[in-house]
C-alpha cells in the first residue's frame, strides 16, 4: 500500500511541477507579447552611399554623407524658382514644410515678405547648385549633439529676370540640421533644417577668386 501511496505522491508532485512550468511559460509569453505589441512597426536604417569598404549600420544612426545630402537637397529645392519667385517661393515653402522646423519656416516666411516688398521675387528665376571645388567631405558635417548637426554648404546662387542675369554669388551656408521624426508619411528622412548656425550665411566670392 505504501508503494502505491508513494507513486501517487510522486505523480502529484510531478503535476504540480508541470503547472509551475505552465505558469512560468504563460508569464513569459505575456511579456513577449507585450514587447512585440510595443515594438515599433517601422525601423529606419540610414545607409551610407559608399559601401566599397564595408559598413556597420546601427538603427537610428545617421551617417554624415546622409546628413549632408539631406541638407543640400532640401536647401537646393527651397531655392529653386523655375518660373516666378513670387509664386514659386511660397509654393516651395508649402511643399517642403515637413522638412523644416516651424521656427525656421516662420523665418523663411518673413524673408519671403521682405523680398516681396523689395521687388526681389516677381518675375525672378533662381537656382542653387554646389560651388565648384566644394564637394562633400566629412569636415562639412559637424555633430553638435546627439540629434543635431551643422552642415556647411558652399553654393552658387544664380538669378535671372526676363532671361537677363541679375545675380551670380557664391555663398557659404552653415545649415543647422536636426533629427525631426514627427511624421514619416510626410518626412521619411526623419530630419529637418532648423535654421543657420553661427555666423550665418556669408559670401565667399573673394576666396573663390583667390583659389582660381
């Protein structure tokens, strides 16, 4: 009789241990489901343009060439007036609103009003392109924090009115670019231009002449 009682006790102990395992598994699954539910549905990877020597990509890290490419492209687009600055400038500010911070957009709107009052928009065609000899290198992007960079762009501004040139100026723009992951549908880059870093835009025509 004692033998059967011993077997029954062993079976009960085994059942209890199985229940403990089941409870622990249930708790583990609950935590796993919670983590899965809270995990981001999208992960952004910024791939550097030159992978000839290999590259380690970390989630959320933005390589310097990508920061420069973003700043240059957006600034070029904002300064492109293909037909009439009076119409093109406000249209570009509306189209690229998601790629500038609200504070900088307000600055650009004030600049647009000032240019309009001075007659620098109507009938004016404007283009911006990278200055000769001022292509990208790592020194043109400086991190100023975990989520901000200063992007130094040297560009040529050309403006014409009725086909006649009225401006041809080489300018250095120290753009402040910040991480701006607000709406990925409107801004998949997750960055925005936040204005100018000190000392602000400056002409470099004399330096260009000396270099030539």
